[in-house]
């Protein structure tokens, strides 16, 4: 008895066209940072963009949790999440620490726990899980996006507009890796990477992802962050690629637990990319990783 032929790998060309069009719109926005990044209003504008993204991400996390019977607070999660990028913004603007992290955590406890105690009408059986998920949503989105704000707030080193260059580096490295993974996985993917969590992801796609990350890092080194060495490019490609893939899998576990394909449960989605969580999941851990690297290796603070 002959074995069945191996499955043919096909690519959804219509979805690919939509993905590329959406990515082009995002690319124009982030490349414009190189032009507008030094304007007095640029840091505030980026704070507003980050804040809107935090709201959308917290909302999607809470909707996924509600599908599982929990009742986290979108309002409390958003308010607490917004405090983290605000902290990084004020820290860089004032040169001090007018909104210290210890104060943020204390206020967050009051908002999440006392707010739920006094205002929530949800069943007490859901109190523990609902408040825990509210914390998770706030920390996940607030810190992940907050470190983007911190990167953007960097003052100039030997290169002008350092913060905008780092943000552009973050997005190019991560998104070029995602794109390479999509093509490699679609054309050559055979060996499942994490079938319980994300059945479509393969080891071939993961290898393509890392190759795209490293290629993106060398592209960034050539045109934007010319201070980087080849070692920096390879290290950052591997680091951001690895944590980016892990971030993608983390979000996939949440969606899989709720039996949903995309994080947008109410119909609002980014064309070709799903919900906001689907778009930023790889960046959530990559932004802190990039900050840690440039802080420890290049001394930026």
C-alpha cells in the first residue's frame, strides 16, 4: 500500500495582498518617524498612539477572558496600563521620576482591587480570576508598549533622532522576521513547531523568521543604526526573533484556550492581520529586549 503524497503547500494570495497593503500603511507611518521624530510634538503623538494601542489590546484580552466566563475590567486594565508609558514619558521629559513605578503599582492595586470591590456587580465567584486577568492585561500591554515609549524617548547619541531610529529598528526586525516566516512556512513548512498551541506554525517557518530577523537587523545597521556592529546585528536578530516568536505563541495559547482564531471578537480587525493583539504580540516582549540590549551593551539610559 503506497503512502499518501505529502500535502501541497499553498499560499492565500488574496490574504497576502491585504497583509502587504496593511503593512505598507504601517511602514509609511513608522518611516515618517525619521522625519518627524525630532519635532516637539512627536513624543506626545507617540504617547497617544501607544495609549490607543494599549486600550485596544486590553479590550481584546478582556473580551477573550469574558468568552471563558471571567469578568476582567476593561476600564481598570486600561487605566493601569496607561500609567506605564506615561511614567517613561515623564521620566525622560523631566529628567527625574515624577511618577515612580512603586507609586504606579500602589495606585494600580487600588484601581483594580478596590474599584472592583466598590463598583463591580459581577458574581464573587469570579473575583479572583477577573482581577488577576485585569492585572495581566494591564502589565502585558502597559509594559510591552511602555518600553516602546521609552525607546522613542531616547535622546540623541552620536546619531540624531536616536529614539525614532530604535523604534524603526524594532519594527523592521520583528516584522521582516514575521514576513519571512509567513513565506517560508507557507512554501516549505512540514514539521510542526507547537501543534497544541498554533498548528500552522512550523520549524521551517521559525528558521525563516530568524533569518528574516537577522536580515532586517543588517538592513537597519546599514541605513539607520550605523553605530551597530555585525555582532550587534546578529545578536539583536536572534534575540528579538526568539522573544518575538515566544510572544506570538503566548498570545496563541490564550486564543486557543477560548477557541477563537483572531483576538478581535467583535468584528473590529486590522485587514489581513486580525486584532490588535495579533499585530503587537511579537513586539510585546521584543521592545523590552531591545531596551535591555542597548542599555547593557551600548550604555543608553
